[in-house]
C-alpha cells in the first residue's frame, strides 16, 4: 500500500507543474502578448529536445535498438495527428464558417492574439491546441508509467525517477501553456486544460502498478508514437507559426526562443542523469 501512496503522491505533484503558467495571470495582456511568440518558439524547441534527448534515447535504452516497429510508430504518430488537425480545421470550416485554416497553411497573415476574449471552447481555438493537448496527454501518461514502474522496483528508485521526470516537465509544461494561449484560449482556460491533461500522469502511475510485470513492454509502443506527435506538433504547427508574422524581429525572437527551449532540455537532460545516478 505504501507504494501506491508514493506513486499517487509523486505523480500528482508532477501534474501540479502544469500550473506554472499561473504566473502569467499577474502580468498585463500586452506583456504576455509580447512574450507569446518567443514562448511558442521555446515550446517547439522543448518538444524537439524532449524527442531527441529523452524519449528516443530512453526507447533505445529499453529495447537495445531503434527497430522497424519503432520507426513505423513514430510515423504513425506524425500521420495520426496530422489527420487530427486537418479534421478539426474542416470541422471549423463547416460549423463556424471560419476559413482561416487556408490562410494558416499558406502563412500569409499574422494573427493578433486576443488574451481577454479567448475561444469559447477547445474546438473554436486553432486546431493545434487540440493536437498539443492530445500529445501532452500521451506524454504525461508515459511519465506516470515510468514513475509507477520505478516504485515497483524500490521506493528510492521511484523518488529519484520522479525528480528526473519533474525536471523535464517544467519547460515542457510552460511551453504547452504558451501553445494553448497562442492558439486562442484565454489564460484561465489554458491553465485548466493543461492541468487536466497533466493528471494523466496519475493514471499512468496507476496503470503501471496494476499491470505489474507487463510494464516493460507497454511503454515501448507509446514512446515512439508520442515522439511522432511531438515532432509533428513542433515542425508541422509551431515552427510555421514563427514564419507567419512577417516581421523579421518577431521571427528572430521566436527562433531565439526555440534555441533556448532546446538548450533548456539539454541542461535538464544532463541534470536528470546526474540525479538518476
């Protein structure tokens, strides 16, 4: 029973990291808007850094190689979330009369983010908001599986694993929050959605404890699929947003944000390995 309390407690505390964006509620709309595009770039960098420094290396460490099945699952993740985003765009065109998905694909016109009057619900926001939440849901679930699996081995290993996960979650969740706000959700709703998806870490911990011995194989299918969703979200949705504003100084700030995001994930990767060892 002690393992259950440790797993539930640590995964819930990790989920609370999703509320890091609450700090933005104390800033003016103009100040948040000024930092939004660099934060979108930061999110893209953090996602790519997470894929190539955390998810894929962990997969290779667990399997011993990056095989054909893993490659196909990465591609499946990319294709699945591409189709998901396109489906949402067409739904919006049919039910709301919005045709901005055509403009967005061509990156012809910058979009002004209204922080005071956000989208009424998720499907009214830019489609990549739902894509971001879907990929984050899978990612947090995997984190919960990893933490729960570690506690099954020993409590000290579980605690150190939870610290490792928490380290890379801070920049990840900050970027996820920025994505939702930039997509058109108001700040409070973005915080709520981000926190709800983060709670899947608790579900992942519970599943890890329940499936017991099968814990070693289950994540092997989710990790490459999630990596594919992150790659699509970063390259297919967020980096094009950095192009769409047409103002050189804003694009440069977005690129700098992306490089900072990658750099932060490098630092957390090194720090996580030190904690883990």
